[in-house]
C-alpha cells in the first residue's frame, strides 16, 4: 500500500468527461454500477485509467473522493475506506442522490437509482361519435374501410352485445359516472348554454383515479365533451368534473376545419382538421407523460355531422367534390370518408406510441350511439336509427385490445352497457368500485375485464338498460326505456306502449310479440321478469311489490319470490316503551296504572311468507296464537287471545301507551289498535295479515265507521293502496280487534 501511495504522489491522471445538462441520481464509489461498494470498484477505476477498460457510464460514481476528477486517488480512496478504516465516501452515499459538487464529470445513467420503467397498464379510451355496429368494420359487411380498428379486432376482443344511450350526451355521462341517465339527469343531448348539464356533485372516473394517489395515474380528456352548460361551469366543466387536462370541443363542431378549441377553460380558434388535431393533442400529451401510467379519454367528433370532405390523404372515397349539393346527394359517402379518416388518424396515433408504452396500453374503441338515420345502411328504418330505443339507436361497437388481453381475435356475446367502462377501467388500473366510490353513491357499472383475461368467463350481467328522456329530444314521441336479457328485449315508451322482441330469432325487431297475443310461456316469463327489472331499477327497491307491501318502513325487507312476498323484520317498534332496557334511549317510564310484565323488547328474526296476489277463499280460516301479520312498522300483529286462548282483555294493563307489549320470548306485538300508527290518520294502512290482505285503521278515508264488516272484520272496496278495490280488514274497538279469521289463504311465519 505504501508503494501505491508513493505512485499517487508522482502520477496524476485526469480524464476528460463532458457534464450532462440533466442531473442524474447515483451512489458515489459504485464505479461498477452493480449497487455494491467493494474492491471491484477500485479495480474498475484502475482498469479504466491504466488498462484500457471501458469508460464508466456515470463518471461521478468513479469520483469516490468528490474531487471533481477521476484519477488514481479515487481508487486509493475506495481501498482505504474498505480496508484501512479511511474517511467515509462523500455524498451521495450510501443513498441515491445528485452530485452536490459543480464539476465537469458526466453521469448519463446509473440504473440502481433510475426510476424503473412503469409496468402499470395505460388505458386509451377512444369514442367515436354517431357510429353504430351497422357501420363499423368487424360488425358490418359493408362498413367503411377501417384497417386500424380491424387490426384491434384481430388482436383483441370484440363485444357483440353492447348498449349505449340512443344519443351522445347521455352515453358520455354513463361512461364518466358509471350511472344511468335517470340518476344523473342526462337523458338527451346537452343542447346549448342554457341547458341542464351534468351535475357538479357527480363522482366521476377521473375523480376515482385521483382517489388512489398510490397508483400514480395521470389522466386527461381530449376531443368532444358535450356535458357542459352555464349551469355547471361552462368551459371549465371538464376540469370541474375531475380531469386534470382538457383540450377539445365543449359541444358539437360546426366546421371541422375552423372551430373553437377549449384548453382548460381557455378558448381559441383552430384551423387544423378536427380529427387530426385530436390525435396531435393525444400524441403531445402522451409524450409528456414519460414513464407515468395514464388514462386518456379521446373522444372524436367524427363521424358526426356536419358531413364534409376530409383531407384527401386520410380516406379513399372517390369522386367527392365537397360542395354542399354533393354532400346532400351523397351523404353516406361523406360519412364513410369521415369514418375512414378517423381510422387513419387512430392508426397514426397507435403507430407513434413508443413500443414499450404500446405494450402496456389497453386500447378501447366504442361508439357513443347508433348511426344517424341519414347515413344508416339499408335495412335500418329511419325511425329506428340514432335517437331511438331500437337496436339501430343503442347497439354500438366495443373492441378492446392490448395489454392483458388473452387469446385475441375472439368475440364475446355477453351483455355489456357503456356504464361498464367505468368499473372496467378502474379494474385495469388496479382498483375497484368498493374501494373507490363514496358511500351512498349508486353505481350501475359492472366490470367486463374478466372477459379480456379469460375466454371462458361467464357473463357478468343478466340484463342491459337504455333510456331516452329530456327536453332536447328531436323526437319526443320516442321517449321511454328499454331493457333486454340474453334473449328478449322489452321497450316501454312513455306513452304507455310496450313492445317485446325475441332477439335470437328477430334481431331486426320486425315482429312485436305483444302485437300477436297470447305470448308463449317462455316469452311471458321473460316479459314479466323484464318488467320487474325495469320497475325495480327506475322506481327503486320494492317497486315490483304489489300494493300495500310497498308501505313498510325501512327496517322491513320485502321481496317477491314467484307468487309469494317474503317479508323480514327485527320486530322492534319505532316508538318509546317501558319494555326497552332502562339504559336504552328508547326507554320511557311506565304510564300511570301500567303493570309492566317481566319481558323486554328484543330483536327478532321474523320471516313472513304471504301471497303476492291474495284471493278470497271459499271458507274463512281461524287465526292461531302468535303472529297473524305484520304492521307497516315491522311489529308483529296478534289476534284477540293471550296464552291458552284467554281473552287478551285481561292483559290490557300490561300494554304500553302505544298498545303493545312483549311475549315471554321478548317479541313485542300489538293485539289491538296500534295508536302510534293511527295517530296521524285513523284510516291509514296498519299492516298486512298472513293471507296477504291489508288491515286498516278503525275509520274509512272519509272519517266514517266501516260498514258491513264480516265475521273476520273485513269487507271489499277501494283503498288508497288498491284503487280498484280489494278485500281488507279494519281494526275495531271490540273483539276481534284486528282480525277474527283469515278471509284468504294464510301463508306462514317463522322466528
């Protein structure tokens, strides 16, 4: 070592390195760039200086003493540090860092401190405007040339049963929020500044991405927006809805060659072809992301009107002059040219992506609604294209290709809704609805990612839904809702008309099954199921329940199972009582003269099975001890007897102020009028008995006493819940109080 130190005093070698303009993090002393400081690092410096070894890729690592030069002293410094207890290596050591010394040494790369290349999945969502399956390659034989979309079909998954809304703004809202239009209020185009745009209180896809900063995703929206108005921030709306960057058109584009572009709230005039400008913006934004994962919403205005002649290099349509008369004569040819131009620009976008970026990107291509009537192919009636609830309005293409897609080139027939893009994108980036969506927000989105990863995946949906409503509809008479399952499709128009189609045998919807009754057993079962689905979806839980069953309070659960309604309750009253434990906030002291029995109110597991459509039986049936029905508040109703059929009158002194008391098993119940329920109206619905017939208070709606009650305490006439009339019971002030017998066939109760 003394000889080596002597050499160091007489031999000084300086090597010329050029300093990089960008600081690179490194660990000083690691000349071999292997992440470890050991003898090989000193040897590497000596080999470079005296043995013709390669130049270190990061000269700063070889400058172990931070002298600003690489020379023999750096090797000596490392050896001294390792073997002689010499001074510690200067920073950055032992952690990564930048060189604190301003010197001429270069560091082009040091792999152990470089940010590793991202392996997270990018998502490129491409939305075509006014493009149904009837005009899309891979779906229609005579579609315009779309070689780039066809390539996605050949390498990805083509979904064959995808529904959107019949017009653009509602579909965009479903993708943005994962929610149907009746929830967001967007059921027709957001037409003009004074229209009602999407609500600022909606939870959106970009918000969902930002809710997971640990995923480090960047996001942007480019192209057509069509959800803003003066009511929700105008030109700032895309950013207010969560997008970190927006560049595009707030609504329609009146001229593809001269139009107003909005970038994060600021507008300017643009004279670049709209479709080309969208792709230019996409490439610029993606290039700026470097290694960060991203989700990009790219929504073209194309091929939506105004119909026009795109730049010649973007399409192959011939003999088109571009003048207004020719466009009006040959509208379909110009539509096809716009579709082809869009595909060409999509090809430019995909070809320009860095191969590593493209390899970890999922590309989704979807239409926002059906093809317009003016350009729909033969076989699509003009009133059944875009702006309609028929297949020509809601059946759209969805092709997904790229990272993680298994066994590309296949089709999936499972039902998918455009709402499902919300959940699917979240799953692709590594999260889900449960960990992302705020409590209380109802989301109608179901991920279809399983179909991308597993060719044998089972369908995730049993039905899909679309709707058309709002003040800006071009054809208000077409407003309504539609729902389909794997075979049948039901359309319910707002004028009360229903239509039913067998999609297996009649995909063109030419034979309305409801126009030629009776239905087959299979068709009728599906019709009933679709109607129940529609009611439950739009009207809310319990909307498929008949009459009085909808009146239960929130602590009662009622569901229809075939011809039976299953009702579950905990049996606990929603009013105070001395029968609650004394430390319970619902406890109140006994009233004067009350004799509190030894039991207390306890939670039960009451299950009642009652007829959904009760019928008067030939002969009445005696009631039994125990529950004979359930009040609207979930409390059990008993008959006029106590244990061993003793008259309940003997126990009146044990009733609380609301005429209830518990059994020895802590089951609270009413034998007589539950005055907590009838206190607001003595004609109100009190509950439902086991035979499915309702029981009302001691008065009629007009305040009169019920007349002509039979031996069971009932009669037939109209009630608020049954305006067409039904058999029902009335509570009386004398036995049998609630019901003397069942006039229908009773169901069952368990606890």
